[in-house]
């Protein structure tokens, strides 16, 4: 029974780590897109308003949620180990 709980917890930990990695990768791509598009003066304000605020906050929420998930599973692991 304990082994099954540990396997489930580690599985969820791996999934949440992948979520963090994917969201970090998305942020990196997005930052590169902002740099490329900022070379055009007309697009600069549009990107700052739409991408800068909207999408970055979404990605930050994804990271925060996945960090929260990891914290919950770490607590579950501590409980199952004791």
C-alpha cells in the first residue's frame, strides 16, 4: 500500500516538474518573440500591452500552481514516510 502511494506521489511530482519546465520554455520562447517583434516600432506597444502583461501573468500562474502542487506532494511524501 505504501509503495503505491509513493509511486503515485512521485508520478505527480514528475508531471508537475514537466509543467514547470514547459511553462519556463514557453516564457523563454515568448521573451525571444518580444525581442524579435520589438525591432518594429509599430508592434512595440501592442506586444508590451498584450503579451507582456497578459500572457506572462498566465505563465506565472502556471508556475505558481505547479509549485503549489509540488509543495502538496512533498507534504504527502513526508506523511507517507513517517
